[in-house]
């Protein structure tokens, strides 16, 4: 497949969108996702993806595109989205990226699987260190990676795995769990 990195990210977005919503995204939705102000720019990418045989567009139909079934490739099947960075320390603003990484098939979870790069050392006693990639997200405008405990008084304790750090207590209503850690990947 000879597409650019940006075209690949847009293709992956379209594929995941269709898997999640059972319909294709609109031109405007793709444009917003990738901060493309011109619908002509989105059209150019879609033309390239169609030329490469990755999508098929249906003329004059809103959401008129479908993914073309590809021959199975071990590398592509093992790719999951690398969505950004999660704090293993004080919560940070969630900033998404649109990259992918290859992981062994047996590390894929059931349902949607994604990866995040860890920044910080609050989870070192769980062998999750600064720079690691993990498959988890705890999100409520800011993100952090911690153990989750329900506490009396409708509160949640976000517990670091680092004896030198204190837990974070927050109202239960302000926490939205987005996933759980399935694996830790590290390059030496």
C-alpha cells in the first residue's frame, strides 16, 4: 500500500468509525477530526484511498463510502491506535494523536483496544515506567493512570503504585474510566 502517513491515519479513522458506528463518517466529520478546513482536502485524501483500493465511494450519498476488504497481513492485523500520552503522576490534559503501533495479537483485548504512552513514575511498583506504552485510559478532561477504588461518601481513590506518592481523591461523578491496562510494552 503506497499511501502517506496522513492518508493512513485517515483510512484508520474511517475504518474504526465504521466499526463503531455501522456507518461511514461524513466529509465534515473527517475534516474536523484531522483539523482540515477544506472539504476539497478531505476529498483529495479519499480519492487517493479509493485509487489504492482501500475504500469505495458511493457517489451522491451522504456517508457513502465503505472499506474494501483487504488480504490479511500479519503487520496490519497487529496494529492498534496509539492515541496519545497518559500521566502516571499528576493528571494532565488529554491530547490525542493519530499514530498506530504493532502489538502481538494475543495482547489485543475484546472490543476496542488502544495504546497510550506513559509519562511519569507513579506506577513504578506495577512495573509501569516513564515512556512505557500501556493499553489504558482514565479520563475526565485530564488523564492519569492509577488503580481505581470506590470510597465511602461517593468518592473515588486513584491510587498510585509508588510509595512516595499520595492517592488522588475525587468525586465519583467526575471520573470516567475509558479502559484498563492489558499489557505494558517496553523497548530496551
